[in-house]
């Protein structure tokens, strides 16, 4: 869940390049950050200079760092050891000539560390990470650093990505097992990062490191080899197609706002360009005996919505599970089963573990994923890109509605008419556009002002509006820190109604479908207990204290409904003085279990 960026080449401002790379990766972790640079010859006795700070990287400059042509850095999301300067990466060995950054959890560090301490190695931090740099220091006494790193890597357990900056060789040496790393090929300069989008300003030619691969990155070139055997491996070079504009905020104050506003365009493009992909996935579901969708967080709610869509449109039962729960339900899978894994990043560990379990059972894996080259993308038997473009806000927005758009198209393709799917997604794109007009957003700002200090909010829906309620509540709690609960409206009377009192904020989704009457009954139950009803619907109703107009888009109405929820959550966060792109305690890509 950490951001990693490394540079080695002909430029002398390696630290500045790394700093800019880290800024573009901060969404991967923002507890603390650090940079290591090897100063030009003779300037530091061959020692690496490290600067580390707690907190967000913000407007930091590389002023305090020396000139040098090899550097790397890290933005941290703490797993082991508190958020302190000492625990921030990079970590140095005892000589100051090896530096390490790490993403993951080194599971057996406590078995290794005592021996190193006994041997005289000095530990400065409380992290698991530091053990690894001392292992490499120890093993490199009588062998090349790359060989020492290979030995250390094969001795540690856990899912990790390590990069060592070796002053002796002026190289970055990387190894991955579980956590993503990508190398970028430049002209007399080369790069390494945790996320390909950070490489776009410098190169589009990349190789995504496979499990148990190592890379030696120098200015002259990049060597890839197998960490188990030491054999050289031919890189699988790919060309990145995302544009730089897609990776910057542009005129928007936050990525989340930019990404919310990109949704109508993304949806229209999916409707226009993805019919054959929808038909391919539909045919695969048709051929399978039992299909299961799996994802985490927002992606899990997309799975849940998919289950409703397949039932409603295609009259098919497609089950779903949360990634971290899937393994406890996977015993019935057979080689004829299909598991569709939904993920923005393609790096979510719980989702990856679920598909690994499914593979063990012989099932086929279909990845619906946004990030090209991600672990899930490479691991799956079949794949479909979501096509939402880079998503940097920690709160997933356009990747979620993109997933829904694909699922609608696939459900219609199964029913035999992908064209109707296109129509529904196009209508959803238009309705979403209306939700984002200036006057609609003004209304949401007023609502945010009114409810900025409440402690709880409730969101209710039935059918497709149930996952919309869960997703809206997740967005509100994730970025505004207001406790919000999404509920199936029918469940109110089975317990949650006890929580409603005078003025309690209740959002009710009332689309033009079979759920309208029953859901209105739920809203009335809340109103009767003093609830303040925000009715998100295609038509007004007298019980609404505030009416939010959501133009009807058939089954696609779930999309503008959720976009309204995203926008309200965003406005609540902003009015409460919070940074919606970097909610506390969270990070974009959850690469730990
Ligand atoms: O990258 P993924 O789609 O696999 O991520 C899954 C969840 O971690 C993610 O959707 C998370 O719930 C978001 N922060 C929600 O906004």
C-alpha cells in the first residue's frame, strides 16, 4: 500500500525526480515519506543520504537533498511500527551504503532479527523492514549485492516488494513477491515504481515484475531474472496508453472531484466501445456451471449490484462474495466454475487471495480490472479492462460506476441484446450528467452545510438501490468520517428504526422501478419517527424534506444514484475541512491481508 519511485540515469537531480514521482503516488500511502540519494562521487564518502518526514508529502521540496544521479523514495502506509520518522523508509544498513524501501509485511523477521543483532547489527526502527537491509548487508560481505539480496529474498516469508539502493554498484535492485513493482525503460536512464502511472512523464515502455522476479536497474539498462534460480528472464515490455492529463488534477482541487466529473464520459465510452467484450464475458458465464463474483469494499458492492442485474435482466443466478470471506465459501467450486474478480487496482490482496483459492479448486478466473498489468490482470485466465482511466482518489468513484456499466452490458448480452445494454448505460451517462450540473451540486452543498455536524446518517434502498445505499454510506464514512449506514429498507423495522430520532438524516433511493412503493414505505417509517428524508428520485413526493432529482435511466439509475452519493460525501468532507483524496488511516491500494 506504499508508493515507491526510483531513478537511476544521467540526470543529476535524481532526488527531485523521485520527489515528483512520490507526489504522484501519495494516494498509495501518506503517513510518512522519505528519499535516499547517493551524492555525486566524493561528496559523502560513498554514503547514502536519507531524508524522512512524518505526515503528507504536500509541497515538500528536494532542497535539503544533494545532487546525484541515483535515488529512490517511499510514501508509507504503516503496517508494522508506528508513524514516526525512524519508521519511515528508506532504512539504512550499518555502513550507510545500502538503503532499503519495502512494501508488504516481512512475516518471519522476528526469527531472523535476533541473529543479526547478535552479530552486531544496529537497529534503529520498530519496523519489520529494517531486518532485510541488515540481511543484505551481512550476505554482501562476500558476494555481489544482487546475489545477497537474492539470498535474503528467498529466506524471508510474506508478500513483499523490496528495493535496495546499492552505493557500491550504483544500482537499484528490486525483488517482488505479492506487492506490485514496474520498471520503466528510458534513454540512458531507467525507473522503478509501485504504479505505472507515475512513470508516464518519463517513459511509456514498461515491464511489470512477475512474482518472484528480481530486477537490476542501472542507467545503462535493466536486467530481469528469476529470484529462485538466478536465471535471466526476457522482459515482457508493454506500452502504457494512459495520457499524462489523466493522471493530474487539472482544474480540479481534488482527484476525487475530477474523477466524479469524468464519469459521464467514461460511461458513454463503455457503452460505445465495449459490446464485444460484454458478449465475450456473457458467453463465458453461459458456458460455466456456476459463476461467482468477488471483490472488496466498493468493488464488492459492484458485485452485489451485478447479482441483482444478472437476475433481473438475464434471469441468471450469479452469486457474489467479499474477497476476504470468499475462501470460507469456496469449497463447492469445481473446474467448471467461473470466478469474476472485480477490482480497480488489481492489487487488492484479499481479492487476489480469493482468486488464488478459486484457482486451487480449478475454477477459471475472469478479471474485470482497471489497472493494466496489475497482478490480477496478469493472473486471470480471461480479462477485461474497465477503461475508466487512472483513479487516484482513495475513494473509488469512476471505477465503480464503470464496473456497473460493464455488468449492465454483460447482463443484457446474456439476455441476447447487448444493444439494449448500450441504451441503458447511455441513459445512465446522461442522467449522471444532470446530477453533476451546477444547480444540482449547489443543492448538495446546501445539504452538506445542513448536515455537516451530524453524527449519523442512514441510506435506504431496495433491489439495486440496496447496493447503492451501501456504497453511498461507505463513501460518506470513508471521506467525511460521519458514521453512515446503508440499509435494505425492508430491514428497518427489524432493528435499525430504533436509531431514528428527530432530525436524523435519512437518504432514500426511490427509482422508477418495482421497489418504489416498498421503499417509500421505509422512508415513511423513518419520517414517522422524526427522520429528515432526502428523497433521491425521478419524481417528488410530499414526504421528502429535500427532493433530489435523479432522471430515470432504467436499471442504469443505480449509477446516477451513486454519483449523487459520491458528490454528497465529497461536499461533506470538504465542508468539514477534510482532504477527500487522502482519508485518514486508508490508502488507495490495499496490498495487505
Ligand atoms: O482496487 P480495488 O477495486 O480492488 O479496491 C477495493 C477496495 O479497497 C476499494 O474499493 C475501497 O473500498 C475504496 N476505498 C472505496 O472507496
